C-alpha cells in the first residue's frame, strides 16, 4: 500500500528515499539478470559451442598420437598419457598398467627405427568434454624382414584439466 501524497517525504529527502528504493530494486533483480545472461550447462547453444571446441581438441589429440608415434617422440607421446593408462598388446596379450610401465615399454619400441606404422581412422566418437574413442586400422611393418601385421588399435581418452589424455590403448589383430 502506498502512502498518500501528503504523507510522502518531499524535496531532497524524498528523492534520496526514491533513489534508495530504485537501487534496492535493481540489486534485487541483478542475480536473476546475471544468471539469465550467464550460459548454464543446459544451454544448448553454449553446450554446442563447448562440444565443438572439445571435438576440435580431440581431433588434435588424435593427430598428436599419430604424429608422435611417427616421429618416435617419447616425451610427446608420454604427454598424451593419463597416469592410470592401460595398454594391451595383440601379439602376446601383455598388459601394461600405468604411465610409467607404458613409457618404459615405448622407450625400447621407439628406439628401434626398423619399423613403420600406418594409421587410418575407422571410427571416432566424442562425448562432450568427457570421453572420446578412436579406432585405427593400422599396419605395423618391418620392411627389412617383410613383416606386415594388420592391427585394429582402439584408444580411449578422458578429458581432464582441459586436456584429452589416453586412458586405454588396445591392439588386436586387424582387418586391413
């Protein structure tokens, strides 16, 4: 209920009270305005933009996997690995648990320059900024001996602290 005109303060006091009332009203509305302007997790547009950004970052992580292997870049490849990575090999079913074991194995593998390996993406899936998977058709070859082994290589990634990291790498005799 509003006081009658004769009961309302006039002059400077009246303007001050009116200004305070207006300010209080604006401040009370501010959280709603800020939350309406701030994209939330259910905001489709923002979610789509974030997902596309994560997909592009995932594409870069997949390229880095292939490129560091081709260059035999142990440090670069190690940077792609999650601390709890698991690696499984088709040749003998050996399982390596953790980044240290995987990097130790890669050290010997990358030191040998007699082999080549191809990678062709057969399937790639990204789920937001959480998980990603790539399946490579691959051929591991040792030209000097005529060895040629077709492989399917499945690589599962997780997104942590703004980076895609390999969580599991598994080979199986492939289809090429």
